[in-house]
């Protein structure tokens, strides 16, 4: 079951950002060609590309957090004794978890307040676009909890 969840998690924060960057690149490139050669544009294309880019960035940050490459504290690797190294790693993970969890809570509150506001071009509630903030910070918080459990159980090097 855990492997299935890991696979789903990898798809969410590895594959989806790749698809989104492809969408952004295709939309902006097509819009440039249309604008320069046909005096036309993709209706609301820039707005769609902007929101897709934001989603890509935040999902990518969650993926980097899952793999341990988003927040890195190098001095821990230089601690020779295993016990203090584990303690230092757990302190860093707890701090990163706390920051991500606080950001998830506040971004959730912000997103819930944004459902009554509408985007300019697409005329859709901004909550759809802002939902990425609590999703990504929640995934980051979960990644730090998971990494801490791995350090405590010995499955992950501190």
C-alpha cells in the first residue's frame, strides 16, 4: 500500500510539473507565433500559462521536498557521531515541518477566502488557482514527517 502511495505521490510532484511546463511552453510559443504572424492570440492564454507555471513551481517544490533536495542543511552531514547527527537532523526536519504546516494552514485560509473573487480573463473563482498553495505545503509537511520517521527507524541515513 505504501508503494502505491509513493508512486501516486511521485506522479503528483514529478510528472505533473513536467506536463505543466510542456503546456506553458506550448501555449506561450503558439501565442507568440499567432501574435507575430497572424495578428491573433490564444484567448486568455497568458493567464492560463501563468497559473500553470505557478502550479508547476509549487508542485516541483513539493517534489524537491519529498526527495530531500529542497531544504538542505549541510553541517549535519559533517557531524561525526551518529547520535548527535540524528538529533540535529530531527530538529531540522521538525522545524521544516512546522514551517510547511503553518504555511499550509494559512494558505488554506487564504484560498477559502478567495472563492468569491474571480480571475480577470477566465472569470473563474481564484480558489481553483490558489488551491496549489495548501496542496504543496501539505505535501512538504508530509515529506518532512516521513523523512523523520525514516531517520528514527533507521531506513534513512540522518
